[in-house]
C-alpha cells in the first residue's frame, strides 16, 4: 500500500513537472530575454560624409541618457512629476534644501585626500631625536680647545689608526 502511494506520487509529480506551463508557473524554467530585443547602446553609424562632431567635455551622450531613462522607467514605471505639498515644502525649507553648497563633493574629496599616518612605536624607536630640540647639557664647541684635543690625540697615536689588541693571558675584570 505504501509503495503504491509513493509510486503514484512520483508518477503524478513527473507528469505535472513535464508540462511546460507548469514549469513556467512554478519558476523552474528560467525565461532568458531575447538578445536581439535588448538595446543597451545605439548602434555605431558613421555618416556618409564622415563629418563626425567631436564629443563635448562635460556632457553625457544621448545613448547614456537613454539607458538611464530606460532603467529608471523599468524600475519605477512612469512617474508623473507632481508639485510638492505644503508640508513637503515646509520640511524642505527647514532642512535647508535651497542653501546647500553645490561644490560640497569637491570640498569633501579635497579634505579626504590628505592622509596622515600616526607615529608608531617603530618610528619612535628609530627616530627618537627629531633635531628640533637641543639638549640642556650641550654647549657650543670652542675651536681652540678642540684643536688642542686633536693635537693631543695625534701626539699620542702618531697620527696612525689605533689598534686595540687583547693581551694574552690577561683576565678581564668586570668594570675595567
């Protein structure tokens, strides 16, 4: 009994799903648009005289306007322009619709283009001296004293490089 009911249900569902109208109604079959009926841009046509006008800067092409209008119409349908009600006018005036800055996008883009990186830990470690401050214990170098110091170094080393060598057998004591 159970087996026959299951078999009958499978048979009935295959008959129902086999019908074209049923599959369309249930959304099982996709309805793809005809590629020849879709117009996204007007076909490119060169006039016989080859006198094409160059595009004007700042104006959008008529094809672009057509696609925007067709998309708006497809989404919203035909919308008649209606005068705003008194309440809408009051709301817009309180919101300051007429006093909006038309150049606000340029101002925002200009202010957002400057980025400042915060000083990280590695910057503080590597560049701990910025050179703008002079330590309190530093004094200007006296040229006479510096010349005497350099002469004493030359007299002690003979003007040659100093080589420091380890004495064999000597133990190094801490602090020496």
